[in-house]
C-alpha cells in the first residue's frame, strides 16, 4: 500500500498512513466521527451542546442520553485525552445521564422531543436522518477534542483468486472513492477537504481509534461498562 500510494492518480487524496495497518495487512476505509445532537425546539439558542462539557452541565441533569454501547474509544486510547474522558464519563453518570442502547433509537428520542440532548452520537447516523428530512434534529462536532474511529477494515483473504483487485478496491475507496463514501455512507475521512466533516474538524484535537486501539476494545469496553455501572454476567471459572 505504501508503494501504491506513490502512484495514485492526480486529483485523488493521498492514502493517510493512519488508515494503514502497521503490519500492512489491511486498509481502513471509513472515518466514523462522533459528536452531539440536540432538538432545537427544546434547546435555546446559545445553549447548544457545542462542547463536551455542555453534556455535563447541571442544566441538563437527567436529560442527556448516552449510548450503553461505547462509541468513544478514541478518547480512552489517546493518552492526551484519556484521563479527561474518564472524568467526563463519571461526570455524565453523576449528572444523571440517561442510558439507552442503540444510536438510531437515541436519534429518534431526541428528534421526537422525548429528550433535548444526546452525546457521543455517530455523525453518519444523525446526518443521514437530517438529510432525509427528519426535523427538530441538529448535529454539532464539539470541541476542543474530536473522536474518530478509523474502521471498515478491508483484508485480502488467503484464498482470494484476485488479490490485486481487492487491494486496488481498498486503495480506491480509501482515496479516490472517498467522495462516494461520504455522499452515501457519511463516513469519509475528515482530513479530506471534500468531506463535510473537514470544516468541523478544523481547530480541534483529533483523537484516533485505529488498529492499535481496536485491539484494546475489550479492555476499553469493560472499563466503559464499569464506569456506567452496567450489569454483566460473570464468567464461570473452569474446574
């Protein structure tokens, strides 16, 4: 992939090294950003959740939705954001965050007016609904930190009869095909100037959950569960 990156056609964005597996086994093709959503009928102008701190404002005590599925591993992984984020999670619980499972369901609850604000929401889930005409829903990319999961990893199977085709497809969707991915899946990389997320990412610290972060998902999700106080089944000890 590093060699192919030198020969990308003119006009295509270059392959970002952060999307490459350090061992060279796969390319990540999507940039899954997470931010906040709110209902403009319930949130007054000037009170929009444009920062992560807004999510723990006593003004919204017991009124902010948070997904029980961890969507912010990037903050847990980055050493510059880790402690800040863990304190934020604890503050969310202390502020009475309402736990709910599922991004789509959370978006519907905010758009319907059941809750005014939700934090840690997929950009692609929210904006797909907004572009389809869902009213009373706004997405903001809060600062000063920007979480991004680099996902949808494409591998070439050992049994593949056309490995070069798969490799070229992965290269294209990670570079020249980003505009298509952004238009239909809302998952383009924020460092691509043609991405809708590009202007939202400017001036914010980018915390990335890439290959090394994904290997720690089990640990991060367990930590997330403990802080949220979610119940879990204990593993039986082997006799």
